[in-house]
């Protein structure tokens, strides 16, 4: 990890830049996949699945036998862990549901808002080296709480045409049975446009590699909503001289093992702590199955020293991390200073892994600096808000003159007339 000591503010902009992957031809190749799926439907899906995943699929959808069989393949220990995590996720997200009150803005003018679940949503769950069944819990549970009528799940299969058994078990546990063995950009295209087998959805959720991310970005320009701009996972940890170096190293490595395009940042007020954390990283790294991935991530990562904790937090706000860990004494006293972060973990024992799996908060979060203007996934992500207003005769009389004046000033006379005609009839009654 590159180490920088007390960089001046002028250098921050360069330091907060994320690692980039060359994607010159990505736009063209993903556009081709999207267009082919749009034109040829299931035929294109099978063709791309054969090309990219090296498997010939007869049926794109997971059948009931496969779904039921998954339960026998998953250990009781994992089942119990899923139950604990799902319970906490449901409890936290259920608390986000509120009944909005009717507001009388003027005598006789009542306004209110209603939340309505998006009817059809698509969830993308990555497979590959790390099938993220935890992400299925994070997305499906708030979708169900929001009242989404149809949840479509796409996740890649292996070369034998099988979907990861834990992903299938989690889906079965949640009552989701519209599942397709499709990965990559072609899965995003299938959900965005619909095919003979895959229902079209109105909003797409879920993380993925650069191909999935680009596909989501492109379908968004064509009228299909997505959860948020996404990028590689990241964590920024702020620590003082009292912190435990082994804890910090473990948290940094937990994100570093995601992939070579991830980034981890350690910010501290202690030069000695930098040395201790480096030593702990080297020791823990050798015990990791994914150590080669983690090593490459660390090459793109930073350790930064500042004189004060306030400077550390200011740098974090500039970076706007997906995950922020305040591994400092009395961390709760610094909460108000944090303005840009996807999810924040306070204190030595609030490891980022807790939020990834079972504390209850959502782990689908803005990355790549988007925490400056995006929130993580919540129940609100799965609903649309419809406003209502109801005016009595007196209500229209109370605000009618203001409407007429404003409409005439904008030279929209028909708008004015819609009020004037009503007011005239009321005055003649």
C-alpha cells in the first residue's frame, strides 16, 4: 500500500481517485449484446451463455425440482445463518415503512403522498468465484416489504448448468421462484427488454462486474431504472493510536479480497499505527485463500496520515467511501462530521462484515464517490411516490387568484381558465 504523510489539501483530489480499468471497447461490445437480446430474445441469451459461460442451456429458468433439491445440499449451519441475517434485515427495513399524513396546506386544500411498490423488479446476483447469496437477502427482503408484485432473479450457472445451491436455497427461503440461469450483460438485457422466457421489469438491482455495470448504465438511458451507479467495492478506515492493528488489517483485507479493481484506504493520526497495520496485513495475508487478488488490490490502495481526526474525517468526506469504519475511541461523538459515506461502522467491534451479512443494514451501497449524492438500497428504492391533492370549493377560492396570476405571467392562459371558469361558477352560486 502506498503511504502518504500529511498531504496538503491541494493533493487530495488526486489521492481520492479510484483505480481505473481500460474500457475503451466496453461500450461497443455491451451495446452489441443488448441489441442482440432485444432483437433475438432467448436465442441470443442461449448463444451468449454458450460463448461466455461455456454451457448449452435448454431451459433458461430454474425448475421446481432444482429449487427443492437445493435445500438438501445446504448445511444446517448455513440455513441457520441465513435465518438470523434475514430476520435482522427484515426488522431494520420494516422500520422504514411509514404512513404519511395528510397535510392541509391552506384551508380546504389537502395534500398527501402514497408509496406504491414497483410492480416488477429484477435482481441480479453475481456468481463466479463468490456467489453472493447475501445480496439476494439484501435486495429481495426490502422488495417484498415494499410490496413489489413480481421479483425476477437472474444469476449465472456453472458449466454443468447448475446455479449455486445456497443462492437457490436463499431464494426458496424467501419465496422467490422466478429464477433464471443467466449472467453477465445478457441477464441485464433480458430483464430490461423481456424475452420469451424472461419477464420485462421496470427497475434492475444488484452488483456485478464491469460488463454488468456497463449494461445497467446503458439500459438506464433507454428508460429502465437501476438502483444506482455501481463500481468495485471499497472501504476507508479511520483509526487513532488506541486502535487494534489486527482489527484494522482484517477489515482492510476483507474488502481487498473482493477483486483487483477494489480499493482500501487507511487513514490515521499515528505513524506507528501505519507500521503496525502493515505488519498485521502481511501476516494475515498469507492465510487467505484469495491472497493473490488481495495483493493486487493492496497495490492500488493507500495509507494516509493526518495530524488530527477532523482532518481524517474531512479527507473521508472528500473520498466518499462505500464503507467507512471509525475505529476510534468515542466514535459516536464524530457522527455529525460524517456527510459522505454509504454505510458507517462505529467503534472497534463494528466490523464491515457485520453490515455485509447480518446486522440488518443494507450492503448494496454507492461506490466510486457516488456516496456524495446517492443512498444505499432501502425500502424506498423499491417504491414510487404518488402525490394526491383534494381541493374543496373554499380551497380553490383561497388559492385561485394566485394560480391565475402565475399562469397569466407564464402566458399559459388555458391553465388560468381552468381556475377562472370554476371560480366564476362558484361566484354565481
